């Protein structure tokens, strides 16, 4: 088709985005507009159908890239208006659904590093790998904050603290979107899931959130405000209902608060088939026609995975329940994002993935961030780092010690049912180091003997997955928690013959992610039995908990000499673990989330509200909600750094002024070591109930042996404020306490008393 509009103002990149959108909108027919606000999913069904959709001018596709995407873009370019496709994918911790891409730790693993620069670098490296495959929109970062840790998506989050979430999220967005959105390596970010998706009843995925608007503002809104201020181009609404209203049609939250109050100018995309879900599950609409009307009126701009939506929209336009204005409002936002990304100028760019996937700088970053995902929580008698004598004969045991897929975490090729949507592609094995690879490589020159024994299987249960209900993950061995007696015996023999056992256990992929909330937070039965059998040998034991989220493991905490938590650290897991065990590097992680002792103790976050009749359960006094197994912020280095003389910059904080803390960090040890200095705030008296303490700032400090270092940590005033009864953030005058230390626990904190001036 000849290009009818090559001279049209909307094609002119020197005009403003507003002018280009204003020129294009009236040229579009109702049908073209209806297709523009819809996204279709590739993978299933097959691509020819996508070509039909592209020919109709569908606004967006997901899960397709490379040459296939280029073919769809070519079709889109030939449509009457030639509007390019917005092409999205879940590039969640790396371009993880693309075979060969660099795989970083999951968000929870990244958060454990408390390193926003590294997270920004992950975003940048991911964007570079994405654009080489033609994709320019990632459904990331997740800004949810888990409350009930049984929630299956806990590992997809940056943990339990909203400042950490906000800062990590902003860093990732800055990395994805780069300095200029229309630069060739920039991709649009999509903070999600708006809002309070991590606080559904009982941790049940996508059910009801029953919180008041004020509570949602107090706990969940700020990271989204920070994301909007950071320039996030798109935001995904959550699956669940808030106060009875599905988020995809929630006018109060999408239109009044997100677009109005927060001034979000990008596009709101629904989550997967949310309009259909309103019909089938929430039952707030009789049929798709009514659902799309309610969504568009509520504030949705783009329907994810809803190829039937255009027809429904057109029927409702004809019936008069929708107006062209309703549709233009949504389409304008979709088009504006496309213009800002520069897609009209270069929609077809597919680079050379082989030049950037696994680039040396990306591999180094994967290693560095994997070190951050490792949190040392027990180290009795300084067993770690291992002395050469302690590592001559190692028994490496456990179902995940040599598993490149499990360590890489969710939203990854090969992980659970993802393979179906992504046509059974896999990451090349050689890209990853498993713990077995890492130890064998690191210790080969020392002549150490490593005996590897799986001990038991790693796939104890097999739930169906929502996208592919007909398909089940493959059970490779030991179904239903049964330990294979021969395997267990071999593991015990290996443990008995060794100087040291390294046991790698954790939650299986089928207990991790969407549709995978768990009733318990324990290890699978067979892994628990493996731990007990290995422990009974008496050989010194290092447990590596390769987990998606916190597990309640008090007996391992008491039983193992050393405990290293590894939140699915990605492709470099093995080399990072080997470096830490052998003392080439310190574990850099500090917990971004509390560990409960028992599932019955939930919720157990550090920023609980202190007023209640007692803090423990009467049938088990160890289970107080202020007594986690491990607290937010906890984690050991290889030296005990001392925080000396923390001092407030302003004893009485004047109006309109920021606060700061100065202190000295001393390293009395023999190795270079680092710590994360954490600063919390607390109001002794305040007009509304509020958290017992909350994170206000942090800084990582690295100190040479025998040296000291002075630092000043700025505390923006806004971080001292509390969410008032009317939902506004205010800092009341009067007493305030600033707590400085190496974790959120009382015993790790020094209290500085100050005041806030009138
Ligand atoms: C998830 C989103 C994801 C989308 C596309 C949904 O089921 O909730 O987080 O971005 O699928 O894969």
C-alpha cells in the first residue's frame, strides 16, 4: 500500500508529542482506534493469526521478538496509518525469556544487595539485550510489597519495605529507559501491579484486597509515585479487586489517583485477560462488551491478551455506551508512548543479539549481583570462609546443587510451564555456573575432592499453570515428596566420608510464582528428610537455601554450622557461591524481607504496628510477630564492622530542612569488609497508629582492615513523615527517634533522640 500519510504532521519527529497525537487521532477510524487499544499474545496460537491481527492494526503484541516480530512490524507498517506495534515481554531480571540472554538474580535477590547502582545497571544491560531482539517494552519492575509470605509471587518483589522497593524500582526504570526514551537502546518500563496486589487475603494470588484507601496509601502508593516521577511510561494494573472493585475498572485508583493525583501521563495496561476475568471470575460484568466499557471508563488504556476486545468495543460504540472520546482518551496514551519511544522513526530495528547477549560486562554484572543475592545468616565458629583444610573433601548434596534452571528463578525459560508459551526454548547450559560447577572449578587446582549426591528429587508437586492448563510440568524424579532410599543412602555415605557438607535445598519452582501460593513455608518433605539425615552424620554442615522467598526453617538455623540464603541468584550462582565459601568475596546480601519461624506467625514484617494485647500467640510464645527467625536488614559479612558515634545533623530539625546522620565505621578485622548502614525512624507519639520503625535511608560502606571511615547519610525530610488519618504524609512537630545500625533488630540499633521544630 502506498503511504498516504508520509507528509502528515504525525510523521514529523520535530513536532511535539501532543501535536503528533492530535494530528493522528482524528485520522483514525473507529475500528483502527479499537484495535490500537488492544494487545495480543504470541506463543499461542501460532503466528499466522498474529499477521492477521497486525494487518488490522493491533496496538501491541507480547511474547514475540526477533525476525518474527520484524515480520509483524512490516505488516503493521503496511496498514493504512502505518502505526508501529508496541512489543512487550516479561524481561524481569534480565531478558530472561529470550534464549541466551544474561540472567540476573530475581528481584528479591537484587534487593538483598541494597545496591541501586547495580540494579540500574541490570536495567540498562537488559534493555540493550532486549532491543537487539526488537523488543522495546518490559513488564518490569514489580513494585508489589508482599504481606502474607504464602503469596507465590513474593520472590518477584523487592521485599517488604516500601523505601527499598521505591528506590530499587526507580533505579531499574532509569536503567531500562536510559537518558532519552527515543535512544536506540531505551525500552519502556512497566511498574506493576497497581495496586496492593501483594496484600490479598491469605496470600491468595489475585483475590480480594480488603484494605482501606488510607492503608493502601500508607503502605503501597509511594513506590508508584516515585516510579511516575522517574518517568515510567506504562503501568500495569493488578488482577485483584480493591474494596470490591476490580483494578482494571477501578476509576478511583486508575483515573482519580494514578492519572490525576500522581500525574501519570503514560498508558495503563491491564494484566492478562483482565476484562475476561471480570466476566468469568470477579463477575462484575455480564459479558466482554460490558467489561471493556467499564475498563475504558475506569481508566484502562490497553487490554492485554484480549483479541476479542476490538469487536466488543465496536459493538458498544454502535450501542452508544462508549463514545469516540472514550476510545480516543485511551488510544492517545498508547500512541504517545509509541511516539516518545521513537517507534514511528525506527520500528523495525532488530540488531545482532549475538553481539550483546552475554556480553562480558553483562556477565560480570550477573556475577556481582549474584554476590548481592547471597545473605549469610549463621556462621558458627567462623566456619566460613573455609580454611583450606576444611575443603579437602566436600560432599555436595541436594537436588538444586547442579540445576541451572531452578537457580535462575521465575520468568525464565525452562522454569515451570513457561516453556510452553516460549516454545520450549532454553538457555544454553554453558552460560550458567551451578554450585557444582562453581565449586569444582574453584577447588580443582587445590586438588579437593567433591562428591556430588542429589539426595532426593526436586519436583515434589505439579500444579497446573494458568496459561497452559492442559499441560503439566515434567516430573523428573521423586514425585510427591518421596525420598528415593538409594539416593538418600548415597548422600549420607558422601556426608560421612567428607570434611564438610554443602547442602543445597529450597522451595521448588512449582511452589514459586503466579498461581503458586503455598499453605506452608517449609521445605518439601523429601528435602527436610534429606537435611535431617545429613545433619545426623555430624559432619560440619553449610546449608545453602536456594529459595524464591523466605522459608520457616528454625531447625536448620539451629542445626547447621553456616546458613547462606540465596534468593535465586541467576546464571552466576555457582561461581558466586564458590567465591563466598572460599573467601574470595564476601556475601553482600542483607535481608530485604523477614523470615518467620512458622507460617502461623504471619504477617511478620519489621514495620509492624506495636499496639496489641500481647505480641505472642498463647499456644507458642516463640511466635511473636516481633520475633522473626531473621529480621529485615540482617546479614553477616566476614568481619564485624563497628558503627561509632552516630550523630544527628540537626538535633532540632528546622522547618523545610532535610536531616542527616554522620558516623564512623571501623573494621577491626583482617579482611576488607562491607556493611549496609541502615537508618530507621520512629515517632514516640503521633496522631495515628504507625509502624514501630521504618527505613529512612541506607548506605553501603566498605572498609579496609584496621581502618575507619566517616560517612554522612542524608535523610530527606519526606522519609520521616507518617501517613495521617486523611491519607496525607505529614511530619508532626515534637519528638522523633532516628535508629542507626546493621539490621532492623533492636540489638543492632543505636537510638538518637531528636525533635522536629514547629
Ligand atoms: C502477570 C504479569 C505479567 C503478564 C504477562 C500476568 O499473568 O501477572 O506480571 O507481566 O502476565 O506475562
